[in-house]
C-alpha cells in the first residue's frame, strides 16, 4: 500500500469520527479543489477500516442534468434487499430514504456512507443528505461527503444543505496542497528532479503525479498538456478508445464499451498502461474527472457529436422498450440517455427521453432536474403537434412553479393557454388552464392578470356540468380575496367551493378551500382559523397533495408573522420550512427562510437573521422574479440600515422593485415601513412621509392593525399625521399618545428589543440610556449613533461611548480571538501566517477558522473576508470613526 504523504492527521480525524459513531452518527465533510486528494483520502480511510465497518459508496456525476437520486441507486446496488426492491419499483422517496436509514441502523458494526462529488448532486440527493444528517444522531453510522468547495457559487444549492446539517455532528476535513518536502519525496521515488515542481504544480497531488508520470524532460504547464501528450503517444485504436470514454461522464461499463466500439482487450490494456484509463471489475474510466475533461475538451464539435451518438445508440439498444431498464447489471438511467442525446444534438432522442426523465425526476421531488429536462425538450418543441407542445409547456410550467421560477412558469403557461385556445377542445380543460394562469400570475406578482383569469375561469366552467375544475376555480377566487384582505368575499367563495367539493368527494378542492377560509378567518381576527388550517394540512398530507399542504403551512406561519403572534411563529415557521425542504418545494422553502429571518430580526437574533436572509437570497438568486425575495431583502436591508451599511440603499431599492408592482399589502407594507425607517435614520423626514404614505393608505383600507400602526407611527414622527387611526395596533397607539413607557413594556413582553429601544428613545434620559444599551447589544450602530447625537445636543450628561470597533462582530457571536483571526484572514494571511502572528498552532487556527465560518454562515475565506468588512472589523465595510463616539 503506497503511503499517502501528509495525510496521516486527516486519516486520524476520520478514524476518530468513525469511533465516535458508537455514541451516535457523524457527518464528515471533505472539501477541496479538484485533484487535491479527497477521493484518495476517503479510499485510504476505507482500506484502513474495511474490517471494522461496512462502506457504501455513491457518486454524483457531471451529466448535463444530474440523474435523480443517482448516489442512492449506487447504494441500493450494494445493499440489495428492501432498498434495492423499492428503487426498482419506483417508490416514493420518503420510503427510499427510510429504507436507507433502516439499512444503516445496524448495531453489529458501523455503516459508512460515502457520497462523492456532491457539487454535482441533484436536488433529491441533496435532500437525502439533509434527511440523513438530521437523523444520524440516533444511528451508529457515518456520512462522508466530498465536494469541490471552490466550485460552489453563492447560489449553489449545496451551500444551503451544508448550512442546515446539525453542527454538533459535523466535522470538516480539508486536504491541503503538498509541501515542498512531500513533492520532493514523490520526485525522488519517481527518479525525477524536484526543482521547480512545487511552484509549478502548487502542490496539487494530481498534478504532481501527472507531471512525474510524463516521460518528457520538459514539464508541461497544464493537466491538458500532460494528458494530450500521453494520448499522442498511443496508436490510433487506443486513441479512439480514450476519446470515446472521455464523452461519458460516468464510468463506462464493459458491456457498453463492447457495444459502442468492440475494442481488442490489448487496446484497453495499452490505455491502462499509459496511465490514461483505469480498469475496474465491470467498468473502465479515467483516474480523475480533470483528465477526462482534458480529453473531451480537445475534441472537435463534430467528433464529440459522433462519439455521443455511438454511446446513445448503444445505451438505447440495451433498454427495454417501455421501462428504461435492461438485464440485471445493465440498467440504463434515463438521465444518461438525455445527456448523450443532447450532446449528440439528436432532437428526436431528446423529445423521446427528456419528458420521461422530467416526470421521473419530479416523482422523487427532484424538481430542478425536472425543469432542466423539460427545457431540453422544449428547445425542440416546434417539431411537436400543438396539443403535445401545450402538454409539455404545462408540465414545465408546474415544475418551474414548485421550483420558485415564477416568471418562467407564468410565461410557459401563457403560451400553453394560447395553443389550447387556438385548438379548441374541452371547455373544462380550458377553464382549468385559466385557473392555473390566475395562480401563476399572482405568484409572479401580477394581481390584475390573476383577477382577470380567475373571473374568466369561473365564467367558462359555470357553463359546464359542475365538477372539480369549478370547485377549484371558486377556491382560487377565495384565495385572491383572502390575499387582498377581502375577508367576507373570501369566506363566501370558500363556502361555495367546500359545498361543491363535498358533493363531489373532492379532497383536493376541499383542502384548498379550507386553507383559504382558515387564512381569511385568521386575517379577520378569528382564532378558529388556526384549526381550519391545521385540518387543511392533515387532509392534504393524507391525500398526498404536497403543494397544498405546503400552502396551508406557509399561510399559518405568514399569519403569525403579519399579526405578531410569537407564541406560534417559531414552531410554525420551522415546521413549514422543514416540510418545503423535505419535498423540494424550493420557492416556498426560500420564502419561509426569508420569513424566519424577519422573525429572528424582530426577536433580537440579528446574527441568525442575517444568516437566514443571505441563505434565502442565495437560494433565490435564479428566482428573484416577483415578490418571493421581499422578506429576506427587507430583513437584510433593515440590518444594513440600522448598522450604517451603505448597501442598505440598494437592498431596499431591490425590495421595493419586487414588492410595489404586486399591489399586495403583505409585501408593500413591509417595504414601505422599512424604507421609511431608513429615511428616518438618514435624517430625511420628508422622505419618511413619502415612503410610508402608500403602504399606510393600503393598510387602513384593509383594516390591518400592525401595518397601519407601524406606518402611522412613521408618518407621525415625520409630522405628517395628526391622528392615528383606531385600527392601529396597541403599541403604536400608545407611543403616539405619548405613553412611551407602556409601549416599551408592550414590546418587552413580546420579546422585541429593537422596538422596545425605539419606544424608550422617546422618553427621558434614563430611558434613552436604557435604549442605548439595547441598541449597542444588538449592533444597531447607526441607530445608536443617532440617539447619542440627540442626547448630547440636549445636554444629557455622561452619555456612554459606543462599543469598540473590535466588538462590532458581537452580533455574529464571535469570540475576541475569532475576531482577531477573522481580521488577519481578511488581510489575506494563510493559517500558518496567522498562527505565527498570534503564537498559536496552525491546527488551532484551523479550528478558529472553521468556527467563524459556521457562525458567519459563509462557506469560504473570501466570503468571510467580505463579512469582516461588512461588520466593520477591517476597513472597507460600514465602520465609521463616528461609531466610537
């Protein structure tokens, strides 16, 4: 067994995690750049403990659209039994996940699940990681996840997964580059000079190995040069084999190789001897993805297309005509067919396989992958008959909707509706399509279009025999009225929907209408609405209606937040978030994350609020059409405004751009209040009134106590309102009546420290000093600075100085030492340099870096440096000299 240089401490860390599984499961994240040795490290760990534990390996592949639950299928082939049977039967993923957990819950010896290359994982696999991570504490098993952290952009979905894994169970392992001494040792073993090798390769083990394996005295500069030089030395038949294997992102099964090329065994052996390919028991492939891509990228477009056609023909020939399977051991995942069809530019094959792949992905809630498969098919949809094209557009629209892609979903459905209207056909189908258009238009922030489509749907369907479509159309109108705070109309339409649904025995329409009635009752102040929503959730779950169950849960949490019902808000939000994440309902999940950010802001957990807001916005990066991002943007904008961060202008401007066109109070009220506060902090009373006025008028018309009260308060402070309306919530009426003590007590009882400080700041000197303490504790530097200035202007003695700059990180929960480490990290220092500067060991510095990354909710040193500037720890953020006074 060849020694792995400079990896013994990492192997020991993995071994300790395995030992710790005796007391409960562990998650080990192995991160690093391509070629740094993640797989080699995990492979050596498996070799070391093969007798102590059972190892199950699943891999994610770089297909154009990843195969849904690909790693789980790998695991099923290794375990057999119930998991394999459920996978073969296409069972719901909840059953699949539970079966894997049962497989791991064996007390005889620990189970180790390895998921390689999670940066390529599909959404369902990411959900599997969350599922396992949250349950491993009770199972003697270990989950090892490898991924390239340098390929995770701000909006990469794996970031959200890593953020929700239980911190107590997670250990992070990061193989580093090889040192000069280690590179020299490898060169000595290869009989090659080491001069300049470390500088050339950066210590990347893969690149070092490839350079040393090159016979030429001259050292190529890139992996591509290395691989192509080696390829050029092979005979023509061997080169053809390597090029064919390069277009297949997964290991190439021997049966597939024979079907596509029928190479001589000696040809395969020659490629292996040249160090380009490696041979497994049943497959052949490249030793590393970088090597495969180097060959694939060297191919001409025509050559790449022809090689993919060969693979596609071979795969297609092995599959059963109806179920995409072949003989045992020759299963053909339909996502592979789609990948090669697209690479081969075979439109007919794409249209044949992509819709089926989309349906298969949707069945296991891999909605993002379903969207990509539908997009691939729609690129060639002009070849299809109109009605088939409409069905394809509708399928894509629904998957885009549940993925949070509001504008794409709406545009696709509009196109499908135009096709159906031109083609004629069933009035029921047309009415149903109009009802869906209404829903999608509202979701995209287009109320006028939603109202028009809803009215038209009812008109079309009332001319037909009453059925499911009409019941849903009635309920859809109830939903629009409820969302516009037209409570009586919502209850009336909801009652019509329920009456018809009960006559028809229609569970879907029943649960949909119950959600609208329950929400309307809660908006109207009727506590019985809560029970209606719970009944709607139960009915939807029992009927397998995930989207409807999610809507009821989301509405329950939304009502909590709108009406400051903190007794239930935290539990309801966590429940809704868990459900939407579990069922891959990305749009609602990110919406709930933004709403939880608001809750944390209001209850004084500003570090948690910022983390949730930024995570939500990262997840919504591709989904910011419409208002789904408003809660997260408002939360982040208020944090920035209260801290004095100049980014507040842009953040709140984006929030307004998302909210104002919707004509929806739930978002307009939030945005106008936040922008009014920002204007107040900027010392612009005229703009305060201008910002607050539109939302205030809407809130009074709707009879909304909290929005009306908050916005009335800002108008009152700006001198633009003489009398606060009776509908305003109690703390705002108390404050504007001069009863600041009672208002502060009210906010204190609710657990809202910033609002309590705002009330105290209108009081006497003693109250203002108490307000300063609260503001400093929250990190509201801009608000506190404004109050200090006012106190000094009125001659208040002994106004305390603000917190020192180094304590600006307190809202993130960093220790003093972590603040020091973060400051040096932001200056570009390595762990070793930080260790030398602070007289610590490099290992201790590594622990500090891992801890502060977790606390800041970021995944890289670059993002941590940005956070340091934002928190005022290093120059360039929102810190100002005035913060110290």
